[in-house]
C-alpha cells in the first residue's frame, strides 16, 4: 500500500492548517501520480507547462464574447443576403436584377423568356425590421419550366477559400402557394463555363457549368411558414479560379412551374454562404455597409420626390453642351455601362434652368464624365450647375452598371 507523507520545512516556523468544509458527505481527494506543485489563485502557469491541443470552444458558451465571431474578416460571401438594398426599385418585373446582386429569369424551354416579378416584402423570420425577397412570374403561361434567382460571386471575393474546402449555405424560405406536383426547388452551385467572371446572359440548369446541387426537394413539400434550410458542398478548382454562382431554381424540364398564375410563389431571405461545414447565425451588416458592397456592381443616383437635386458643377463645352465629372460612391468592378431615365430630366443653370435633350458618359472604374447636350444656349467654357429634377416613385435617375 502506498503512503501519504506530509513533509515539514526545517527553516519555517509557521503552522499550516488543513481545514475541513462544513459538509456531511464523505469526500476523496485523489493525488496525481507525478511530482509537482499545487497551484492556488495567486499562482502563475508558465506557457512551457502547456502541451497538446485545446479542445474546441464554442463562443456561444462564453460570456462577453460575440457569438460566431469570424477571425480574419467577414464570414458571409453573399452580398445583400437579407434583401435590404433595392436600388432599381421594388416591385420590379424584369428578366434581370431585382434586389441588388440578385438576378432573375424564367423560361419555357428557352423558347419564350418571361419577366420575374421581384418585390421587397417586410417579412423576415430573423429580424423584426427586416425584409424578404418575394418571387412571382409576370406571365400566366402554363408552359414555364424554370424560375431562377441567382447571385454571382466575383472571383476576387473568393480568395479565402481553397479547392477541397467546405462551404455551407443557409437560408430561410417559405412558399406562398403550391405548384405542379413534380416541381422541384433546388439550389445549384455553378461556375463560369470557361474563364474568370465570364457568365452567360442567364443562369439556369442548362447554362454555365453545374458544379453541384447542394440542396434539392419537391417544391410542394416546402412549408408555408418560415423554415431555415442548410447544405454543405465542396469547393472545386473552377470555383477558386473562375467564380461561383448560387442559383435558386424552381422547375424541371416540361414542368409547368408557373401554374398559370402571376400570384406570388415563394419568399426567401437570410442567405449566408460561409467557409466550414457548420451553418452559423446570420451575419448582419449595416445598411450603409451593404449598400457600399452593392455599389461596386451597380450605383444609381435617384432624384428626390419633392425637390431637385444638384449633381455637380460642370463646364459648358459648347453653347449647348455641358461636361460634368461624377465620382462614384464606390470603385467599380469594371468600367460600367451608363443608363438614365431620360435626358429631359436634367437641367443646366444659365439665366434660368433649362432642360437638355441628350446624355451619355465617358467612364472609368473610379469616375465618369457626364456629357449632356441640347440645353438652351450659354457662354462656352463658363462653369455651370447641373441638377436632376424632382420626381415621385424614383422616376428620375441615372445609373452605372458593372454587374457580373
């Protein structure tokens, strides 16, 4: 039998007292089979005494530590995943962009293409003041095969992932009506067919390169209440070098997913794509930050509903023409295309305000020179103010488009 020995110190004069607690329960203290010193609350633990890996620690179990904190930057690769930014307006019927960064499309076997009606709805399962994306078709055809909503992620935003990594997608969804019994709801991970950030005009099952289908189920099995869906897929080499698209799609070939109605079909929001195999809580960003991220791809200057807005001060390039420099709010991905609501919505100040009849621009990735013409005559090379006239319902605007 081993023994316990308490060894005194020959030089000390103090008395050490071992005090029992106030308990009626037998207790056993087991000593380690090693030589060492007992630590107390005044002791220090030298780093050399630590060895091995620490166990995984969840921030959710700690106090005063933000949960789901990501080391090294933002975790969500999706921009505008909570459907906050709609620079093009809402509702909008288009075969193009609805909410910023989200592109829509529907087709009848590619023979006839139809607009999708995209609406920002004040309905969000994870934030009381948040929004969701409402999807409907703008045509009552019963031959519609596919309805898609897609976000294309720029290759430059994928530098934190490597081939073979796991990416986890999470989103909230609810249907608002049933469709054909064979209709499928799926999310497809896609890449450009050949080169970086070079996508086809539309994204659906038959275009670009399908890398994987991380989520798929019968559409009618979706709930009419909000449900969070998650799926994990593996990063391919083409995703790293070319870019990644997430395509939310209803339909299969020869399925009448439109169901002969323009009524709302489903809503979704809280879309997050993050590195790793676990879906964490949605990462909120301020509206200002989300808008700035969107403006790398699309930027719209919108007139106020009740008062004119000064665009800037330019110079009379001729008696009837004005050049004005317009610096973007954000550097653009590529040199953008330009569009506007109409040249007559812009006015130049001479003795009085007068409308123009033409507008175009010369652009680079940082600024654009707006070339406006057809104004009432004025002195050449004089400085002049240019404004956009007031209009309700975001009717007067100009925009720069550098989307994928």
